[in-house]
C-alpha cells in the first residue's frame, strides 16, 4: 500500500511545482534589438548623399518589384525597418527619461520652505518696529501734550503695577503662612485627640487646648478670607484701571512695550533685522543659481527631444512618401494585369490573375503599412508640437530666471535697503519730534513757573509797599505819641516847678514850726502865739503823687 501511494505523491508534487512555475511572475525583458545592417530600406534612408525626395523615390522603387515573390520580401524589410524606428524612438525617450533630474522636487520644496520662511521671519521681526512708529506717530499727531500725557500714564501704570505686585506678593505670602499655621494647628489637634484618660475620653487639659486651637483655626480662616478680599480688591482695581483707559490704549500699550525693552535689546533687534535681510538676499542668489542650473539641464533635454523628433519625422515622412509612390506603381501593375490579352488561354489567364492577386495583396499590405506610417507621422507631429511647446516654456522660464538673477534680486535688495533706511529715518524723525515736543513741554513748564515768579515778584513789591506804609503809619503813631509825651512832660515839669515852690514854702514853714517847737519851753506863751499868728498855713494836703 505504501508502494502505490509514493508515485501518486510524487506526481502531485510535480503538478504543484509546475503550477507554481506557471503562476510565478515573470520578469519583464526588453525586446531584442532589430538588426538593420543588411536592410535595404535602412541603407536608402540613411544615405546622406541622396536628397529626401530621391530617397522617397528609391523607397518606392524598392517596394515595387517586378516579381510577385519579391513583394513579400520588400514589405517584410519595410516592416522590420519600421519596427527598428519604433525601438529607437522608445530607446531615445527612455534615455531622456533616465537623464531627467531627480532633485527638482526636493529643490522646489527647499525653495518654497526657505524663501517663504525668510519672508515670514523678516515680517515678524520688522512688525514691532513698524507698530512702534505707528503708535508714536498717532500719539504725536493726536494733539498737544498727548505724548507727554501718555508717558505720564505709563509711569503711573508702572507705579500702580509695582504696588499691585507688592500687595499681591504680600497677600500670597500671608495666605501661605495662614495655610501653614492652619495645617500645623490641625496636626496639633490630631495629636491632642490621642491624649485619652483611663476611661477612653480625651483629657480635659487636651480638650481645653483643642478648643483654644480651634479658635485659632477659626481666626486663621477669617484671616484667609481677609486675604482673599484683599486679592479681590486688587483685581477690582485693575479692572477699574483698565476701564478708565482712553481711546489711545492700543498705542499706549505699544509704547509701553517699546519702553520696557532696554537699549541693547533694541540694538540686537535691529541687528537681527539686518541679518535677516542679508540672509534673504544670499538665499535668493543661491536659489536662483541652483534653479538656473537645473533648468539648464532640462533645457538641454528639451533641445535633444526637439532635434530627435525632427529627425524622426523626416525619416518617417520619407518612408510615407515612398510607400505612397510604391502603392501608385503597384496599382498601375494591378490595372495592367486586370485586362486580358488577345488570344489569352486558360493557363495564361490563371498566371495573370495569380500575379494580379499577388500585387493586389502587395498593395493592400502597402496601404496598411502606409496607414500605420501616416499615424506615426501624426503622432510625431503632435510630439513635435509638445516638444517645441515644452522647449519654449523652458526658454521663458530661463528668461524669467535670468531676470530674477539680474534685476529681481537687485530689486529685492533695493527694497530691503529702502525699507530698513526708511525705518531708521522714521525712528530718527520720531526721536527728533519727541525731543521737540519734550522741549516744548519743558518751555511750557518753565514759562508757567516764570509767570508765577513774575506775579510773585509783583506781589512782593506790593508787600514791600505795604510794609513801608505800615512803617510810615508806625512812625506817625510814634511821632504823635512822642508829641503827647512831650506835652505831658512839659505839663509835668511845669507842675513840678510850681510844686517845688510850694514845697520850699512848706519846708520853710515846717522849719519855723520846728524852731518854735524847740524853743517853745524857753519862750513866753503869748510870744509864741504872736509869732505864729502872721503866717497863714494852707491846709491842703501835699502828697508824693503830686510831687
């Protein structure tokens, strides 16, 4: 049983291998080249000494043999040459395809990326400068003192923002501290809750500490709410400040950005713009040069294509005209063989009809070949139109690239230079106008101070006049006082003189009375009275105030 199964298994394996071999994809192989070394058609077509018309006549003669047996051989030679032409046409197109550049799309991608990125980079770098100039121009032309007022607002904003930052930092620090304290208190409470007595309850001392710490936690929570209120107040102040911004808010923000950048950073920014412009010019030159090299190779291929197509059209046209001449000649032979001769017997008729049929078949073969040749001519004409159109388009592209290389890059360089110089000039103009406006504002301030000083000086003169008048009035009062004092003094002195006389009299009387008093004991009583009678004494009291 095993011996009978082995042949069947071997037969099945062989069948499977055969099926696999038949189903396996076969590698495409190119057709073997047609050998035209001994082809008479090729010799006639490639004869450089004969004119195209002569070569067409020779082709017609070759395709119009006298013997019917030679007709098939001539048609076979013609078809072999046409097959050779088709192979050459395909081979030349293959070579042109092989010579096609493989870096064009990579170059297109690189060019598209680099050139457009260069534009975007330059635009992004130059936009802030343009925005700065626009903002300054808008503010400067908006009216008097708008620039100065805007600058004052920016300084005020900086102070407010510094205050907001300081307060915000303080609030955040305080909130962190409160949170930390609260967490620490909560941890302490958790530890205190573990202090239990003998019967499982929390100790009274721990309960007291827990209550105290819970009060502290409540206080810290209130403090945290206060911090939140402070933070919300800062937010409200910012919102109110933003709501109070005027119509030049965008310009003020732009100027603020410009002022926030330091001088060296502005220098680096302009240096970056100049470098971007120079890099763009360099990339343009390199890119255009590389594109011209690529286009030069493609243009050479296009010239070869046009030349080969023209040569191919000439060869096929020679064949086409030769076939037409051969068809006409062979039709004449068929026409001649269609007429029976006098006294023609059966054998002669059969021979004549055989020849006629052979030439008719030959004419049919020539007509079929001619139709194929004419189609080839039409295809080649269409290819010629496409090839010439392609070459003309390449020529225009070459002209465009030459213009880009000569005028385009120079124009871009000029535009970039003009733009950068215009920006610098605008910046200098805005700077000079800013100096002018600042000087004008300073003059206004000094003029205001000077005007106030003039008024103050005038007021000071008036004050001096008032003080002089006060002095005059004071001196007048003093003079009147002195006059009154002198009058009083004069009256006093007069009273003093009169009182002195009276004092002298009184003194004499007192002295007399004293003498009487002293000698009264020594004198007689009547004598003393007599001596005293003549003198009358004034009983008016004399006081020291009167003296």
